[in-house]
C-alpha cells in the first residue's frame, strides 16, 4: 500500500475516522501524565526555583511550533509537485495549531525569562526568529483567508511556507549560529551530557509525546473538516450553476 | 496537594493557565467547526439526493 492512497479524500476521511478516537485518548493520557507529573511531582531547581516547571510547556510548544511549520513545508511541496488537494488542506489545517504553539512558546518564554534574565523580551537571535515565525504563521493564515480560488491560495501559501522555512530553521538553530543572546542551547539532545536532569527529563518526554500526539490528532481532525468544507463549496457551486 | 511555588507562583501559574486556555480554545474551535461542517455536508448531500442531482 502506498502513502499516496491517502491523497484520496474519501480514504483519508475513512482513516481519520478510525484513528481519531485512539489518537485523542493517547493524547489526553500523555498530556495528563506529563503535566501532572511535571507540575506536582518534580522538585524546584536549585537556581531557577519553581520556574523550572515551565519547561514542561515551553519546550514541547517550541518544538511543535517549528515541527508544525516543517510538516506544512513538506505538504506544501507535495502540493506544488503532485497537486494532491489533501496535502494542501493538511498544510492549511496545521497552521492554526502551529500559531497556537508559537504563542504558548513566546508567552511561557517571556514569563520564564523575566525572573531568570530580568527581562520579558530580548532581541536575541532565537527569540527574534521565533517572533518572525509567528508573523509568518499570521501571514500564511491571512493569505488562505484572502484568496477566493482555493488552488491559487494553495499555490501562494505554499510559496510563502517555503520562504518562511528559513525562520523556522533559524528559530531551531539560531543559538548554534550566533553565540550572543540570552537563550541557552538545547534542553534535550541525543548526547546525554546536554540533557536536563532525569527528574525533569522523564516527565518532559511525556509532555513532548503529548504535544506531538495533540498535533497529529488536531491535524487529522482539521484536515477532515477542510475536506468537508471543500466538498460543501463544490456542491453549492454545482447547485448555483444548475439554478 | 498544591506544590509550594514560592516567589515565582504568579509566573508558573500564569504559564500553565494561559497555555491550557489556548490549547482548550483550539481544541474546542476545531471540534465545533468539525461538527458544523459534518452537519452542513449531510444536509446538502441529502438535498442533492432528494432533487436527484
């Protein structure tokens, strides 16, 4: 079976119907375990005090803000190359999730930064790239809303997505490119020496799994909605032509 | 049960409150629009069947 079979809207909806209840249940379980463990059962950090508990929201949200854009990039390229409508609609469906994750990352970063760095905001490379990514998300959603022809909207938003990917990459790697700035390096890495302490690491893994599952669940749900909205528009257009 | 958050209680609690509100809002909006589109599509398809289109 090929992955391209899911480009068939009927098949996509049938699969989404089957997967969604399980995905939603797993999302709720992972988020509940991760957030309750992280908030109630982890100690204060010796330097950061209780603000360390913000890591369980900030890190997964920031990861998903970037990964959502990466997923939009892949689906946008698939649309441009292969013209699969489900692909373009999946990118459209992911944008509101990505912007929500970006907002959470920006807000939790600000309230964490104020007591630790003494400032809510700094024009640090990673923070600035993240703010620009947020603006790209806004522009992307505005462009979809502004253009009536759905294929033209998909074309233009795909190009915007490719351009914005520079900032998605920058928000991930800015701390490696530039040494100046307040933001520290990665909290998680395949290199065990760079990771946070185990007492925070395990609940953080649950939170990251929860945010990934939340993203997958919402993308499936919202793509299914977009396919139905497209079908409604097609049927109404057919009615109008027949009248 | 509530952990002792000390002098950073406002920052930590507001981070959790805002994040949970944003996620809950996104989930609620997604579910609401999903239900609305499903209902509308069913009605339109029903109308098409009745009119033999």
